């Protein structure tokens, strides 16, 4: 059946309202849409790394999760969910479990690119039948906007502040989607909640129902860290994609597929200028910073086109 | 009929794990416990267990995967030593507070630094406040027996706590000794099925595990955890009694060796207790009234029982194969002296020896130094030094 947002949105919510995520946060939008891709009859065991999503969704004695949920610590959601999946395999073999259970781990970029990187890599390499979803907001937002290896160059964070001498974060961001593609697992994708969220939904469905390990890197803007007006969330997602800052693509059994090629690729400054964390790079004399970011985006986009066998 | 065999302490633990047939074993290699997952993965490869073996990329992930597996509703086990246990540290506390009766085979080894692969107790002693039940074993037989009892203890509804079974690295883990094994069917019947009330994989009753738990409820949850550890003592004794009826091997909270008329005793964990028993026999032959107390259960600490037992002696030496670096005594010493004080036992003179750190060999002549000192104290009533290092060059 062709994707239809109206129909998909009618499915029972598996991540309920009443959670405490901020207005204008990208993460709950991403989580709800991914869980909609589960078949209604399937149960899920969902894990979350310590972070905004966890502390806002399961504050004792309230839980926003209709499925089973586990939080262990910051750096180990990959391992925790892989353990639950292993128990499922063993118990199913013994005839102790009926029906289908799917396994989904959520981590922010801090819990995924950085501190949870080892547990993620291990879980994916071992090939557990699970999906790891990184909701990437490009900094440690839960602790108050500290830089991570996912933070873009020149972004102003509380541990890479834009000062008089140093203009924000001085390193380019790690390309985790590529690192995960290099694990040669069956399914890797990069996506965002854009438009009617078809791309996100269909990728979630593939990731969940592909046998083996799957990784999704999903852009999840943060109104506190990025400093934008909360109603602009979907606009930011769109600009990230239209500027090719955040290309939508997937790697299926090693084959690269670019899911969206902007007809008119927008300059990255369109994406940067609506975010307070880049305010300093728009000051006179800092034009080279924007040019540098543009060059980096172009370089990575061209490399991706090449991987997908497409012309620029 | 019990099966007479000969095997190392590591193999004995692996065989116990095979007979328990858990749902998940997640482990990472570290000397000297590596053999346990090695033997076990062979059982998996040969199809003699139903277990999923998860060859994780670190001990942190080993314990994390055990938490996921046990919370899912399965039985999860692991094995480790020293730095491996230290890398699990964070998750040990989470396993205990989440009330997940995971079982861990701890093959005691010196915790770095400096790097040293040999035996002392600095690894498990450091984990003593993590909320895990800790059982100690003198030899391969006790390591095997304790491991067979661990699930029953931890999974008891009044307990629901993880259990760590410790034995001495190399000294017993690699030494081949005679052992009596139980038949597989008897182990299966004794250990039983694990059917927890709450599990992630119960699709009809989904649960959430591991909340953000703030001022309104966290304190009560910690109190419940403390109660579980208090409840564990009775359960350990009940399970041990049942095990005695099955095997004829009797286990309590601690073992007393030739203490009935003793004037002095040494308190010693694990394999060195075996050496001390030999020295006790020699001294007894000379008419010297010496005895030994070997704790089996360190967590929960048998405060009442050990204070009552020690009240009968003139002098006590508590032997610690780990130092607390509190400039006053090792962990076993401070537990025992605080137990005695709390229970109003002021009679015996109590001294502490730190011994065998980094695997330094502990010989009969070292133990003789301890008993000679105790007999001297019993005679004179004078203690010149409480906190001592045994046999160290200084």
C-alpha cells in the first residue's frame, strides 16, 4: 500500500503524549513516526540511552511507552538491547515466547557518536536483529548543550563557546552514517522528518523488518541548542535536506541509494542563519567560515553522489 | 550417584553454567576467567546448551547485555576478573537496583594498577557495595556448588538480586583437583525454571525498566533494595540446606575449622583458607589451640553470626587479600570489627594482616607468623600493631 500520512497517523500511538520533551523538539516527532512503522500486532522492546528522550519519557512512576522499555545507562543502549534480543532468541528457541517482538534502541548523538559508540559498533557487528536509531541534534543537549563529535564546525556550544579568540567548535563533524555503512550491515540510512514524513516512515519500516542489524541516523533539531523558534522545527528539517547538509540516503546491503536530490540545492547559509548557534559567523569578517562550511557540505555531497554512482 | 571428576576451578564453573543452561551468556576475555566463556562457547558450538552466547566487545557491554537479557525475562550469566569487573562497575549497580538476579563468575585477580594478572581480592572487594550478593569459594568444588546455588538465591522473590561467585584466580581457577559433580537432571530440578513476575518480553503486560527516579521515590527504592539484601541471608541458608540434602555438602554463612576449644582464630577468604587449615592441623598436633573461620557469604555480611562466633576467642587475625587504602585496615577487617563493636563484642583482640597482594605466594610459614602472633597476644593481652602487611619487604 502506498504511503499515506493520514492513514499512518490513525495507527494507535505507541509513544504517548504527556512526556516532557520540549515544544519544538525534533526527537519525539521522530520516535512517534518510527514506531508507527511497527505492525500493530508486533510487540516491541525499546531501549534508550540516558538523555533527553529517556529522562522525559520515563520519570518514575510514569512511562510514555506503550511497548516494553528499558533504560540502562548513557553508553550502553546498543549492548542492553542486544542482550534483550539474545534472550528473545533463546527463549523463542525453547518455546517460551509466542508472536513477534522487534528491538529498537534510541540514542542521542552524544550517546551514539561518542560515549555509546563502542556498544553500538559491537551490537551492529554481532548482527543482532535490532534497529539502532540515533536522533542527532548535534550536541549534549540534556546536560546543557555541550559539543559532541556530531556538532558542526563553528557551532556555539557551552563547551565550544564562540569567544573572542575561538569562534565556536573548531572541528568538523564525524560522519557516523558512513562509519556504520562500513560495518557492512544489511541496512543503514540517514533520514529526517521532512514533508509528510514518508522518507522517515519507509526507512523505519525497512530497518525494523530487515533481518539483522540496522542503523538509522535521524536529524532531530533542538530548539534550545540550535536556538530557533519552536514552530520552525519542520522548516529546519527541510532546510537541512534542501542544502544537502543532511542528505537523505540509504545503504542496502552495501548499495548506496540517494533518496532525494534537491533540484535547486540551497546554500548552506540558509540553514545556518535561522539558528542562533551560528549567529557569530554572520558577523562582518567571518564570511570565510560560511564559505568553509559550504565547501565541506559540497565535498561530502559530491562524495555521496559518487558512492551512489550518480552525477553531480 | 554423584559423578567423580577432576577439573580446574574454571572448568567447574563452566560445567555448572552448562548444567544451569541459561538463556544468555555475555562475556569478554580477561585472564584468568577467560577459560569460563571459552569452555562455554564450546558447549554452545556443540549444541549441548540452549544458550545465546553474546561475544561482546567489552565487559561493560557484557554486563549491559546481561541487564537487557535478564530484564527481558531470561537467565543471564557472565564471567570476569579484575579490570573486567571494574569496567562493569557502573552497570553492576544498575543490575542490583533494577533487581535483576544475574549471576557472575568472578575469578579474583589484582585490579590494576599496576598491571598484574595474579590473584588477590581487590576486584571483588571493590564491588562490595554495588548491591550484589557475594559468595566466596576455597576450591573448585565450592566454586561449582556456589554457582549451582546462585540462581536459586538471587531469584528468590524476597531477594531478586544479582549474585557474584568468587574464586581465586590461577590458584583454584587453573589448578586441577578432584570434584564431585551432580547429574544434569538433578541440577535442572534443583535450579528450576526462571519465571519472573515482570519481563520485557511479556507482550500482554509490557513494562518499563530503568526510570529516572528522583527525590519522591528513589529513597524508598533504595530501602527496598536494602531489605532484599537483609532477606538474602535466610534464603542463602535455606537454599544451602536444600543443597545439603541433595549432595551431602554442607554450606553456611561461614565455615568454622577446629574452633571449638580454640583460643585464637584467623579469618580468611578463599584458597588461603586451605593453606591455613594445614597449618592449623600442624599446630593442633603441637597442642596449640588455633582455629580458622572462612567466610563464604560476604554480602550480605553475617554481622550477628560472625560477631557471636568471634566472641569466644582471645585473639583474632583478620586476613585481607586487598587493602582499602584507608590507612587503617582491609575491607574484611573493617567489616568484622564494626560487626563486633555493633554487637557489643569487645573481648577479643583483633588485628589485621594484608597479605598476598598481586599474587605474592602465601606459604605455611606466613600463616605460622600470624598464628604465632595471635598466641602471643592471647598470652600477653598486648597488641603492638593492628594494621600489618604480611611477608612484605619493607
